[in-house]
């Protein structure tokens, strides 16, 4: 068995710290749950995530490919960086590579996400149709009319290391094309296209272990997300809103005890 890798992308507008902190919550949650693989965070802050290095964790400075014109342009550029990392990550060195959006925390160990035999494991969101404008921007007309399938989230997937380059190259070239349908999220729509055309075994990440409580009503029940392995704050609009929610998920999972010791220290 080779080594596994998780990477995420945390880019902030100049002077902002929102995504930097989201990534830190995510990495801390992975380390607290004893993830056994390597972790890489790409970020654009001069400040390191941790003052004390963590074993198996690396941070890489990455700047936007060009200056952003406005906040919307910034978000598009930042999302595009998800598939621009083959210079730093050599997929063949790993058994599996997982991408996790930085607006996620893990509530328990996710080593088993890497056990699947398929060479691409994805998360199809419950209660969605791939024709939604978040997923279906690159569907053909026929698929738009007839394909029955859930939309695929581009924020959590695992690929076999030897196919990592292929996946990212296809994702990048697809996204460079003009969408063929109504398209809200171009990066995620391009990912859906690549999965539909994938020439290999496709698996689903463990059912019921990924929750999107801020955008998916199927999983919005409190128990549904507190029992999940990954909580993904997709659709949480503003970064501070996501941070507040994920901070509460993190503290609920890792800093809670029935005597509320931490709270009582702070509220002496
Ligand atoms: Mn996300």
C-alpha cells in the first residue's frame, strides 16, 4: 500500500484571512482524527498555518494566475486553481489523492475513503439533478433532456494517484470551453462533464458520510451532519458565515465535554 494525499486550496483576497482559517480548521480536524496520509494546503498568505510544523503536513504558497478584477472574478480564479497543481503534486507518488474544499471539516477519521477499488470516487449529492446550473453547464442537449443522475460535487473526490494528472488535465481543458447549457458554477460543471466521460471505474464516497447542511435540505437535519465524517459548508455564501458554522462544528466535535470545561475557563 502506497501513501495517500489530501490537498486543499485556500486563497484569500489581499489582507483577508477567511480561507486561511477555513483551511486551518480543516487540517486541524484531519490531524485530530489521525488521518494517516499526507496533507498539502495551497494558500497565498505570507503567514504559515502553524508556527510548529505538523508531521505529514505541508503548505505551499500559491498566487492567483493573474490579478482579480473584482470579487466574483477572484472566486472564479481561485476555483480554477483546484486543477492547476500538477507542478507540485506528482500523483504517481501516491496510491490515492483526495481533494477537499477548504470549507469542510472532518468530524472523524476518513482513511476508509481511500479503500475503494475504483479509480475515481465521487460524491453525488442526494436530492439533486445533474441538470441544475451548478452541475450541468457542459451537458449535451440530449443529456439535458434525458439523463437521470444526481449532480456531482467537485469539492470532495478521490482519484488513483496514477490518474491524477489525467483528471486535472481533462478538468482544466473542459472548463476552458464555453458551457453548452445554463451554467452557474463552471468549475463544478466541468468536473461533472469529466466524470460523465471518465474511462475507468467510478465509485461513490461512503453514503451518508458527507453532509452539506448549508445548501442541501436532504442533509440539513442536525443529526445528519453531526453523524457525518465530512461537513461541507457549500452554499454558505459569505466566508465568515462558513467560518462561524464550521468553527461550531469543530468545537462541538473536538472541544466539547459534558462539564463544558473550556467554556467555564473562558466564562470564569
Ligand atoms: Mn465548498
